[in-house]
C-alpha cells in the first residue's frame, strides 16, 4: 500500500513544490489530499487518514501549532511533520509540545523533506539541522 501524504499550506506554490519534489523523489508515495489551513487539515485527516501530514506552521484560521495536537487527539496514528520558513531556538520546543514528530525549514526542503518523511515513516523524529544546532 502506498504511503499517503496530506499537504497543508496556505500557499498553492508551496504545495505545488512539495508535490513535485515528492513525485520526483518518491513516485510510490501518494499525495492523498491538500488543505489550506488548520481547520481544513483536521477535516482532511478525518476523511483521508493519511500516514503523514506535512503541516505549515503559519496559516489563517488555525495555525499548524494549533492543529497538530488536535490531529494527534484524533488517534488515527498519522505522523505530523511541521514545515516552516521560521527559524528560532524555541521553535523546535514548540513543535515537540504540539505533538509533531518533526520540523523541516522551507529553506532546507530540497535536502531534508523526503528524508524527514522517511524518518517519520520509520517511527522516528526529524528536526532540520539548523534547528538541531540551535537547540545545543
């Protein structure tokens, strides 16, 4: 069965870039749906039951940091990978507190996104190297 991924970002161009990156890197993975904000993400997770949710942090209506713990509370076992352009020392802590299993900076997506999804699918966590350095 193909790995099912839900993309959540309020910018179409970002979702398109992720779709392209995944199609080129892991054609066996399926983008099962897309959402533009945290509220749509919750509805999509309930309906589609993805394996991984790639979730932007800054979005209208409901942020990724608000949506992630709600996704976890659904108890569907999907893994959450936060995706953001923001880079700060406390962000990794906030992402962990939001019950997400990983964080990839948009500036590092070409290098880290597929590796991060692989790690989450294997049951691990992934935090972009810039974040890991900031945490030390």
